[in-house]
C-alpha cells in the first residue's frame, strides 16, 4: 500500500482517485484538512476499504510512526504542503512549519522505520517528494527552460520553503541512503483546485459577475499541466525513477496570464453566455504580487527519455474539461467558498490598487 500525505488537497486527491482506478492499490491518506484539504474531493471513494483518510499533521511524529508501523507502506508519496504563493507572502510561518519542519519530521520518522526493515524491503521502498518548478526562480524571455541541473533560486517564502524541503530530501538519500525521488512540476489545473489559484478563481469570479484580477500587466508566463498528466508522471517516477534523482514535469504549454484569463472567458462565453457582452469585460489589472516571478518553463526531456512520460492533454482540451467540471459542480465550489475563503479574498485583494 501507499502512504500519501496531503491527499485531500487538489493534486493529492486527483492522484488517489486515479491511482485506485488504475492500480487498485490501497492508500492511507494523512491530511491535516487545512482550508485546502477537503474530504469531499474523495467522496467517490466513500465506503471503499482501499482508502483510509487519517486526519492529522505530518508534524505529529507519533502518528506518522504509528501509520508506518501499522501499514508497512511500500512508498510514501508526499504532497502535503502549504501551496499558495500569495498566502506565503501574507503569512510565511505556516509554510516553514509544514513545508520545511513537516517534511523533516516525515523524513526522520520514515528513516527510523525504514532502517528496521529487511534489506530487500529497504531496497524496494521509495519516498517520493512532490515539489515545484518555482524552486528554480524566474526566467527571462529568452532563457532556456528549467532543467534538473538549473541552480536553485527561490524567490517567495513558498518557493524557499519547498526548496528547503527538496534539499532535505536530497540529503536523506545522500547521507542515510533513504531511497528518495523528487518531482519538480509546473502549474497544475483541473478538477478540485481551490479557487484561490488563478484558473478556478477566474471561473468563480466570472460566474459571480465579479472583477477578474490580473496581477501587474498580465504578461507573466507560466507553464500549464493538466493535473491528470501530473499524476501519471508521479506514478511513472515511482515505478521506474532512479533512486536519488529529480525529474522535472511540465506541460510544454507556456502562456501569458492574460491569455489564460482570456481563454477561460471565451470558454465561459460559449458555455454560459452573459446577458450582454463577454466575460472579458470583467478583466481588471491590479497591483502586482510582490517579487512576482516573470516566467517559468520546464525542460521535461529527462522524464521523457528515461521514463517515456509525455503529457497527453493539450492546454485547450484540458482547460475546456476544467471549465466544464466547475460548471457541473457548483455545490463543490459553494462548499469551499466559506467565511474563511471570503476573509482571504478581502485580505489579498482589497488592499491592491488598480495597476
Ligand atoms: P493544496 O494546497 O491543494 O493541498 C495541500 C494538502 O496538504 C491539503 O489537503 C492540506 O490539508 C494538506 N496539508 C497541509 N498542511 C499539512 C500538514 N501539516 N499535515 C498534513 N497535511 C497537510 O496543494 P496542491 O496544489 O494539491 O499541491 C500538492 C503538492 O504539489 C504541494 O507539495 C505543492 O507544493 C506541489 N505542487 C503543486 C503545484 C500546483 O500547481 N498546484 C505544482 C507543482 C507542485
Ligand atoms: O509553478 C508551480 C506552482 O504553481 C505551484 O508550486 C504552486 O503551488 C501553485 O500555486 C502555482 O503557483 P503560481 O503562483 O504560479 O499560481 P497562481 O495560480 O497563484 O498564479 C498563477 C499566475 O497568475 C501567477 O503569475 C500569478 C497570477 N495571478 C494569480 C492570482 C491568484 C493573477 O494574475 N491574479 C490572481 O488573482
């Protein structure tokens, strides 16, 4: 079985749902159920004995030890993190606590338990750390895409905390021989993404007739990957990745933010036309994110040549599916845009003057 951390969040939930369908392998899912963790994401597995949700913190070392001892996983897949850059700017402490200290706690407990396994079980075990392309910093318009040997240059408290966790994972392999793997992926989108991130935020605001906030001049570039393709990449790395290696994962879909927002608007114009005009009229340029990274791009040639992974979903198709999913699940959105969500929106957007 697999021990997953953060499996009630966006990518973790997609991974568990995909993984149980594809492999049937049982999963223990340790999740703190922060604002971003939602057991409803896993409703399709209600009553399925192959999924066990454990409400707890990766910093609770006794709990982690008990889960490892009781369930004897063949791998830990570590998604749990504070994941939103803007929140890390307003409140970095939680990012250090979960992303750095939490990863350290998980590594320490895993190392202790793993050390007591038989030689063959120790050899076959894997610790897969799910990380981000943001650790590499920001690219200029003509710079080569991030590859696995690009020097780390994190710019936000979020990316610095993820970079720290990547270094710890590396050190545990190098020093103690723990069989680790790390993936560094670009921007994901798809079902169950919390509407604080660009794409679901734009869909949610557009349907509510609210302004669509675009930071700065909207020309910052991100590489977009459909979440299902990320999940496949993680499964392939777990299956065939070389111990101690890192793998960059990307969609080969670099887009300016303004183009992403406009594309979402056009999809909504088709699917849910306004009484007059396009949703694009709601686009509002607002004050930029402090330290906003200019451009991310991924060179995914290593995972392609070593493991045969390529993204299957084009950005146009993936985005259309995503917009349809949000249109079909207004109850899910309603459920997550609680009072706490509204306070976050006020904190992040009310102080921003128009750009
Ligand atoms: P998310 O914010 O949607 O979910 C994070 C999950 O972790 C939530 O379920 C939350 O409850 C849980 N969690 C937080 N703190 C915890 C703790 N201390 N103990 C146990 N559980 C805790 O995040 P996501 O977008 O699904 O990202 C998952 C992972 O993938 C993160 O490590 C993130 O850095 C990485 N990543 C995300 C993206 C992206 O575009 N979203 C891209 C590349 C990498
Ligand atoms: O690159 C991978 C990373 O992608 C992950 O590690 C992070 O967990 C994930 O949150 C994401 O980070 P970004 O900061 O790139 O994602 P976000 O959706 O917050 O923003 C995408 C781009 O859109 C970014 O350039 C900022 C911009 N933006 C975002 C919001 C929320 C806006 O212009 N307006 C907004 O309101």
